[in-house]
C-alpha cells in the first residue's frame, strides 16, 4: 500500500532519519512510492515547491533527494515538463509505444546515444524526399547509435538533420541520453511546438547492416520524426532504423465496458 505522503509532517520525517541525512529519508519515501505504484511510469512527480511544502524541508533537500532518484534510474528531469518517472529496466529491445512528447523523452531517457560523426551534406533527390526539403539544400547531419545500457549491439542507427545554423546543438558527449532538439531550444532560444512521426517498414542495405552489425536484407522499422517551431518552420528531422530483432513497441489499451 502506498504511503500517504500528505500525512507525513516534517517532524516525523526528521525523526525517522536517525543518522541518515534528511534528503536520503525523503529519497527513500519517494522511491518506495514509485515502486508501490503511487507514481506510475511516465507520470510526473510533484514539483520541487510542492515537495518542499509537503515535507517542510528546504528546496536543497528536495533537490538532493531527486538527484539520488535520478542516479538510481528512477526518474528523469526535463526543462518545461518536470520530473518524470522512468520505466523499470525492461527486456532488451521492448519499449512502450511513443505517442507523445512525454513518451519520447521517456524512451530517450531509457536509452543511450553513442555519437559517431557530424558533417555537412548537400541534400540529393532521395534524401530530399525522405526529409521533405528541397534538393541542393545544405544540411548538418549527425549520426548516432542508440543502445540500451549495457548492450553491445546497437538498437538503432540514427541520422539527425538540422539547418547548418543549428549544427552546434548536435555536438554531444560520446554517450548521452538527452535529445538534440532540446539543445536547439536552449542554445537558440526557440521552442519546438510540434513533432510529427512517420513509421514505415524497410530492409537493411549494406551500409545500414554494417553499422548495425545485422544481416543485409533484415526487415527493419524506419521511424522519421519532424520537429516544428511555433511558425511551423522545420527545425530538425530524425531518421532512425531499427532491426526487427532488436526493437519492439508495446501498447496496451483499456476497453470500456460498453465496448466489450
């Protein structure tokens, strides 16, 4: 049974600490509530202000507690969205369907992006059709391998295209789990207001098979995401290739009583 945190007063929280720092006690309470289902995967935790008022502790104490939860892989924090509860460590390659920005951030937070290269490309005919821009346009292309933590084989090969003026946002650590579009928002003071996702079936050609360490001709999912600002200007396009043997999207739907 989940603990009713609203009933916990600061004095009780402090007394339960013993030799343990107060932020560790708060982290233990929140961790237990996550595991017991009070805060479900993809849901948001109360804000720092709400936690501060609820437990009568300082904002620094709350931040230290949240940092402990992040270090345990229980939560991820995103500017403008809040602190999101992460999915439990899952079977290799099996993830919830990505149908919202929150789902996307959850997915990104549970995987690792391994940087490969950045280069400028002149868009040819096939690429223009794929990323919906004019042939001859100059774009900055960054490539990555997406992996689940601890996995040797990549889950997917990712190509990210942005206008050259945003190229600095593609520069990331060797291994990271934050999306490029958020770097663009921070560095260039703009806001991505819409993401369109197209999913299609494909097969791996020699180039993709080599980089993914998969058989040539293996069936794969090609997932293309288009990122737009408030003026419907295209900010970024991401094209990802997932071999069929390494990636599964799972979704579960409730059926209303009158539909059963």
